[in-house]
């Protein structure tokens, strides 16, 4: 287990994810002038922790295993799917949730509120990817 935890292939995505979550939490604290520890586990926002984690892993795999290795290609495809999902499907679901919650407030629908902040803007995804690439390079 110690070899796993010390491996850049484990450390890079983990550190990229936690760094992105810390940045989001700090942005929230500055914007709203209050600190919320739950921000460390929230989805959505700047930067994308999904993007930072997957890009960090892909960067480390490329640097260690080679840019043409099969495992690099697999992680690259995985990263593109995650980044597309974060800015596409999950963002659309968040926008739909916002509309449903408005309908709830207006009394047009009788149901529980749904989570609105699910996905990311393309900028949040790109910044998360840049953060991940930097951390991946620094750890290899």
C-alpha cells in the first residue's frame, strides 16, 4: 500500500483534485465572506476538480509510460470523456435543475428541490485541466 500512496500516478490526481477543491472553497469564502468546509466536497465551480484530477493522471502516465503507450491513450480518452461530461451533460443537468427549482418556487410543480450546481463552464474545465497538467509535471 505504501508504494501505491507514494506513486506519482496516485499522488498527482489526488493532489490535483484536493487543490482544485481548496481553490473553489477559497473562492467561495472570498466571494461570500464566509468559510464553508462543505465546499471541499461540492461539485461544479472554478476550477473543475474532475478535469484537474484526470489531466494530472494523464500527464503523469504520459511522462512515465510514454506518450504513445496504450495506457496513456486509455487515460487520454478517459480524460476527454470526463471533461466533455463536466462541461456538457452535467452542466445541462444543472441548468435543468435550476429551471425545475424555479417552477417549484412558482408553485407550478410539487416536488423536492434538486441540486443545481452540477457541471462546469468550459473555462472552469480548461482551468482545471491546466492545474492538473501543472501538478502532473511537478510530480514527475
